[in-house]
């Protein structure tokens, strides 16, 4: 158990086997996600404290437009994603909370990606929210490209999970239409190769700052318990969801 | 000249044994024509770029774009429009397979002093001026993938000319991101990028 003052009355929460005092002052949001698994309720996860919002400055339309074009160069003109050397994820229709949290995660080192670290580190909180709102409102068709023959198996895993290996139904958190909610991402229309890459490398890319456990911890056991072919199937299914 | 052509056919024969689809109808004529400008081992020769080790799909796309006249800079017009005019898609494909299998050598002809700046620009772009990273599409080692070309080790002169020409409006019909990205690069940034890339192995 983490050390703390004896009179500290902040509730203890467990994230992936580690106990933490729930931060009070910096806490923005507590999202309880209860999954009726065979074993246990997963965890109560809190989002890492928001970066100090001292940089609340106005963003001119012109500056915003230039930054949007910067994002679209790699993520597609309608945010539909693009396949370069790396698959670059769809941003269109993404949850603003997820979008904003990931941008901060790149800067804070909770999520490791050197390209996005440099792309995101100069963004003000106002700009982050403006970009999140812009991309949330886009709705292009999925980029596609996933093997369609895997989609049926993917649908089953997405809707029912895999009880034998403790894989919960994806839809329990990501929603029946894979639109996500708050800090839980939309998966509908996501690039299947991006999904595969992320889930296979989950523990190497996400939740990389032990001092700031974040919502990515929820996904860790599931990413671990899914086989590569099961991930490919789920990715193929959601890749065609509109 | 005869010796020159014969040695080329010998190289082709070696490769043909490794790539079965090349063995039959691959005209020695097209290989011979390429080597005149691109060098006997396809390592490039001013003003023609290195073709050895280039991504197959990229090479095919370029050959077809010369035929369609969408790749339209002065050297393309002068040399490649004619050279590619009679290439069938099938021959273009076989040629591209052959070239992609040749080992590329780095040109090493850029300015060493600028390589570090070029590398940072290549890897991170310049978020302040909204210039994206090159590496996310062209690969961490500029190796390219699918239709996205290998840039590592291409000649400084070729890279500089190409990057400048994008900004001048040539090849405007190319796949979306490049005309816009290169058009935003300053002459100094182009110098640095072309220098860095010429040393990448």
C-alpha cells in the first residue's frame, strides 16, 4: 500500500494491483466502470490530473485552421485516417475527452510516441479542445481495408467477449455502435492495422508513467488476454462500423 | 558499348534466376535504356535518381505517371516521357521488381554540417510552422513502404530539386500530402533535409 499520512481520508483506489490515494484537488472526473466479470469488478479509474489551465488564451480562427490542416496532413483531410509508414488513426467522430486526454498523455509521457510527443507538446489547452471539437464533428466513411472475412468473428467477440479467457465484451465500454464515451475511445471506422498495433503493444505504449496511472489501465488485462488473431478480428469488425 | 550492354544482361540473368517472373519477356532493351542515365547498377547518376532498392509500387506508379504525363517536371518531360511511353503496365511491374531487388548505396553527397538539422526536421517536422514529420510516412530510416518511396541515400541534388519542384507546382496531380507539405518548406529546410537524407543508409 502506498504510504500516506495516517489521517489522510481520501478514498483508496486500486489500479492494476497498486493502491493509490484518490487525488482530490486535481480530480476532474471519476468514471466508474463496472463490468460483471466472473472474477471481479475491474477497477475504479480516475483520469490523471488535468494540466494546469494557465494557458487559456484565445485561438484565432486562422491559427486553428492552420493547425487543423497540420493534423489532417497525416490523419486524412476528413480525419478518416491514413496509411503512411505507420497507420495513422481516424480522428473523425472521436470523443473529445479521449482526444484531449491522449494529447496530454503524449506530452506528459503517459503515452509513448515520439512523433505525437513533438506534434502535441506546443498545443495550449484551448487549442487541444478546439481540435477535439473539430474532429468530433467530422463523419467521413471508414477508410476500410480490413479483411472482411474476419468481421463475423470480430462481431461475436465485440458483443459477447470471450468468457474462457476473461475478455469482456468490448461493447460494455465502447458501446453497441462502437462510438465510445468520454475518455473511452470511439472505435467505429478505426484503421484495423492501427488497432492491431496498439493492442499488441498496449503495455509498451500506454500507461507509461507509474506516478500517473490513467484510464489506459482498464484495457491492459484485456489487451493481454486477447490473441493476435482475436484482435485482428475485432479490428476488422469495428473498422467497417460507421 | 557492346561490352557495357552485355554486362548488364549478365546482371539481369543473375536476378532473373532469383525472380522467376522476370525470366521470360523482360526486354533487355528497357534495362539497357535505364542504365544509360541511371547507371549500370541503377545507383543513379546526375541528373537521374538512384532506382536500386526503390519500392516496387512507387516505381510502377512513377512509370505510369510519366506515361500519363502527370509527372511533369523538365527532366521528366525531356527524358522519361519518351522512355516510358511504350512500357506496358506489365513490363513496368517487372522492371520495378528487378530494381527493388538491387541493393541501394547511399549517395553521401549532401552538406555534413546540415545533417543534424535535417534529421530533426525529418523526424519531428516543425510543429510551430505546422510542418509534419517525414518519418511517419517515409519510415524512421527513410526506407519507404508500398507506394511511398525510399528516400534514404538518394542524391542530395535530386532530393533538393524534387522538393523545390513540388513547391513550384510540378506534379500537382500526385497523391495528396506531398505537394502541400513540400510547398511549405523553406529553401534552408530543403537544403537540410536533402543533405541529411543523402547520408541515410
